[in-house]
C-alpha cells in the first residue's frame, strides 16, 4: 500500500528560512533531519509528498526542495495570515507568480480566508486570494484552499470563477459545506484532527465524505494525530489517519490507500 501526503511543510526542516512559525516548530525537534523524515515516510508507505508554501520565501524553498527530492512536489502559496504583507505589493506578487512556471510546481496554495485569527484584514485576504485563483487558472493548476470561519465570503469569491479545481485543506467544517464543496467539484483534505475530533456532527461529516473526493494529509509539523499528540508531526503519520478513517468508515486499508492516491493523481497530476 502506498499513500500520498498531499499537504506538508517539510521544506524548512533544519533551515533558518521559510515560514517563521513552521521552521520554529521544526527547531523544537533537533533530532529530526530531512533524511530521517523522508526515510520514515518511505518506511510507512508514504511515497509521494506535496510540500506547501505559505509565503513567497517559503514557496521558493518548497520549489527548490521538491526539485532536489524525487518523492516530493511543490505547491506555491500565500497563506491568508500573510495577506497583509502582499496585498498591493506588485513586485512581491510578480516574484511569486514567476514560481508557477518552475518544474515540479503542481498547485497553488495554501491560500484562502481565515477569520478565526484575523492576522490580515478580510479585504487584504480577498485581494491575495483572488490573485492566486487567477494565477492558478492562468497556469491550469489546482488550488489548495485554507478556509476557516469564512465560508460565506469564500463561496461568494469562489463562484466568481469557473472551472476551479482544488481541495479544501484541513477541512473541519459542517456537512453542509462539505456537500457544497463536493457539488462544486472540490476534494476534501483530512488530517490528524479527525483522530481527536469530539463533535458528533463533525465525525459524521468525516464518515460521509465520498471516497472519490477524499485526500489524506498531515500538515506536518502541525496537527499530529493520536496516539502521538504533543509530538512534532511527520508525513509517516498518514498511517494513523488512514487507520482511523478505515475504522470510522468501515473501509479497508487497501481500498482507502488506492482511492486517496488515485484522487491525488487526478487532482494534482504529475506525481510520477
């Protein structure tokens, strides 16, 4: 059985560049180096990984990293938390846009709207999200969306465009929004949160995601699944997410692995 980790941030392991919060968390696990992380993933059957950028520097790092590692690919993104640093900054956005032409770039994101923390204003988040949607469409790339407590505005923006391909990363919202996403042709990304979710409605939502629209992700180094909560997350932990989902959904592991890997290939392409 082989798995695809469709969302991780391993490009900044052991580095002093990249998105600040991510590299700060990796620095708390000095015993982990990238060779160990990739070998651990391989040993766990996680044979393909998508390294996701969160700002221009981090996206460049993801591109360089993917080009240096056969099992990795890159997604370039400006996270909604970072939108205030890029809204109206044409030179920086142009530099970001240039990355879309680089080898092994297979998606744009993570990008979207996050009203939970409010690190950037809704107006700035919308400007930067629209820029990235239009960049993705120009290059015929799928989009990795981050949406938190902002679906009303997100659907309004989404519906201004046609033929968007993408995934709702780290989805924890309602069954209604999950069904709406499926109807609009999106995939649903599920990570370690599923293993410690307590809300019965949320658990029912995870159970009802159509298997042909389900993607697995770790968001490493964040969101470590049970039974390893409190430790730094790694792509190898996909297996705990898969095990939980097979029990919850009454699937078998081989079916889940094959379906989610096929879904990743169908959405992102180029994972060869």
